[in-house]
C-alpha cells in the first residue's frame, strides 16, 4: 500500500468515525445539522479514497460519479444506487437549505448511508485492496 493510499484511508476512517459519533447522539435540530455536515465531509473523503484506490489499479476517474461507477464495476459497492443517492444528497444542502430536505437527508444518513459506508469499509478491509495494489 503506498503512502497516498494509506493517507486517504486514514482520512476516510477518521471522517467515518466522526459521522458514527454524530449519528449516535440524540437527534436535535443542531445535531441533525452536524450529522449532515459530517456526512458531506465523509462522502468527500470516501470518493477521494475510491479515486486513489482506482488509480492504483490504473483506472482514472475525474468526478465522484465516475469513481462510484468504477468502484461498482470493481465489485466494491453492493448497491450502486445508494451511493448515487448519497452523491445527490451531498450536493443538495450546499445549494439550498430546506428543513424538510435536511430532515430527510438526516434520516437517510442514519438509516441508509452510514450502513453503506460501514459496508464498503468492511469490504475494503476484507479484500485488502491496498495490499493487492
């Protein structure tokens, strides 16, 4: 595993840990906002980590969507649509803030996205992708 891959993985693991911490707290308006912010940051680290892992395999991606689709083709993601929904939700709060949208994103982060992040983390560790690159 090269230094760039190790560093990307460290940042992603740290972001995921902070997201898990935020989701575990009792939901309040302020806490929901914190979860959404941590989700956005975790998603950024996630797709950038995928990009580095893919690059190590000779697969170049220029956007989060390309990285997700390529990771799905590699068999790293089990449900591509969940990750594409993450991308859409990551972009939504940045452009317009609506409390109903924020509440819906908070629920998806807690019920769908955090388990999906944990699933890919486990898949990456089990496959030891970094050791094969």
